[in-house]
């Protein structure tokens, strides 16, 4: 009923306004010898209570150049995945057993999913999202001109949600990287992708916020510093382009915040500054060269000050608080302590936790950076040599597999009491399982204590760094004493 009233109201308003315009136009064209009409018009023009507000022409940007420059380089991606689905007994359905009731069998099924991607080189490198191609057995790419190609996955990084694929092409249209750091709040941007399989759909909006940390990426090493826009993004847009008015790639559209599963006013893109570095790593090394500072930190905001301000002597927001320093890590070696407040990295101000995560994602192991911290009211600077995920100040080899990342989870050390109770020599407990990792694929449950991986004993979380991937076997025991071995077929 309300919707009808709104439409009816609009129609009525349109008719009345149209009549008014017609009346004024008609009267203004009447001959000058009609005094009543002239007097009426004069009264309208001079009556101070009835006047038109001033109107300034709006300087909306011309987005046609950006759209035409970018659309040819944005592709549609179709992936085939093999998933195990519980089979349903059709006989049971005759008796009203609800859909989805399982008879216990697990049948492999091929399912198709889709997303978008952006061509960044003439020879066929395409950037997209990790979740678009994760666990894909086949990847197909459809270009703007209708040509289709089989694609291979070059590499993928679940911590940033960036993936790189490759097609065998030549002289392909490309989109150049722009400077996401230079984006300003309120700046116009375009989102280009294939929502609902509608290829090459272009929507426009503005930059609503920067450095959004949403906790959406399920990984302990996640890097979240999203660009928030109000450009309409829907399922299928993932991996597509966020473009500035110059037609440059400033982000990769990744997710939306919604209660319905479709666009509700908020969309989020990975900044090109992060994307570019990850892509270069995947091309050159086959693995993301992640540099670790070796600290656990908290953002100093109003909530932090309210809870800990008096205890830590912090009275105003800004910077990030070093809550813990990793033993043997880069920060400890440089002299950074628990309680320090990080205010800048290489001269770039750090105001929020997302700022720090984004800045660190641009470096590689063995890079030397200057970290500015506030300690006892004074600013100190430390030269820090960054380390890799294995704790060394060197680049990871091309064939390196970060087992902790591959497993897809977070882990805790077990107590001596737990070890004795389970009658094991050692192990680590699975505290959380992330989608897309080996643990999820093997259907390992939280609480499982891992004692061996690939036949090698695991006594601490650090032991994961000694395992040469890929993971083939996981042995362990559940808290109830049930021992089990998981084998992965690759």
C-alpha cells in the first residue's frame, strides 16, 4: 500500500508541476494587452514570499573516459569446483522427510561459480580474488569481446584475498595500476564486473571511507585495509575493478556488507597498493613474501582509552599499542618493547591498526624499515630488519609452502596436564578453523590436537615452520582420547 501511495504521489506532483510550467509558459506568450495576466505574472515575480531558490549547476565528473578505458580489460571468470554433497533418498521424500535429509552418503558433485577479473598485462596475467578461484578444478575466462580462454592459477593469497591467474593471450587490453593512497574521501569511482553473470556492468559511486578493517578474512595473518565505496557491487563482482576517473585500477572489488546477500549501500575493495605487491610476489616468487614485524598490537581508539587509558597512561587516540613482542622476532631484536606506541613506519603516520597492516604488507623479508614509537612521552626511532613467516630475515624460496597458512587455522600450545591426560609426547591444539584451508577440507574439528604432520612430530606452533609442504597426512587425537589420522589426496 505504501509503495502505491508513493507512486501516486509522484504522479500527482508531476502533473501539478507540469501544469504550472505550462500555465507560466502559456501566460508569458499572451499578448501584452491582457492586463490581468500581466498583473498576475508581475505579482509572482515580485512577491518576496514566493521566489525560486538559487541554482548552481552541479559539476559532476565525466566518467565516460574512465568507463571506456577500463571495461575492455575486465573479464568474466567461470570456475568449476568439485564438492562433496550429502545425497538424499528420494524414497524418504515421499513421506515428507525434508529436503537435505542425509542417508549418510557423500557424493562428489561438480558445481560452477563465477566472478570477475582484471587483465594487467598484454600476455594474459589477470588479477582476481582468492575466494573466486579457491579449490577450482577448472578456470575459464571470457573477455569483453566474447573470446574465451582456459586459465591456470599462478598463485593465490588468502591473507589479502588476492589471486593471480594466466591465460595464453597476446596484445590483450590492460588496465594500469593507479595510486590508491592518493584516493580522497568523496572522490568518484567506478565498479566494473559481472554481477549476477551480467558481464561488463558498470556502476558509479564515491569513496566513503578508507582503511576499513572488517575482520572478514578468516586468516591469522590477514591484511585488511579496504576502500569503502557506495558503488553498487553484487555477487559476481568479486575480483572486478575499482577505477578512478582517470581510468586507473585503484582497487579490486571483494565484498559487500549486507543482511540480504545483495548490495545494501556498502562495498569494499582491496587497495591497489596491496594488490600490486602481492601480484609481483606471485609472479616473481610463486609465493607472497610476507614481512613480519613480530608484534601483537591494538588500535588506540576511544574504547581502548576508556578501558586501558588510566592503566597505560594514554589520554588521546592515535597510533597502535604494542601489546606483545614476539620472542626472537624482528621488533625485539631492534629494541621495541611491550607498551610502546607505534606512530609511524618510514615516516608514514600510523593512526589505526589497519594502517599498520597495510603498510607492512608492502614490504618483504630482509627489508629495513624505520619504526617510530612513543615511549615515556618521547618519540624514539628503531631500525628494524623484517623477517619472514619462518622467522628469518630472508626471502622465501619459490617452492616454499607456509604450512600454517595451508592448514587454515589458528593453534595453541597444549598444557602439560593435557599432554599427560591424552598420553602423548606433545602437540598443538586447533583453536579455530578457516574456510578453504586443509583442515576444513579434511573436516578436522576444533579442539583436535595435532601430533604429527607428514610423519614429523609437532610439539609447538613453531614446529610448523619445519614442515615441508604440501600437507599430506595429519595425525592427532581429540580431547575425548580418540586418535585419528587424516590423509589428503592431491
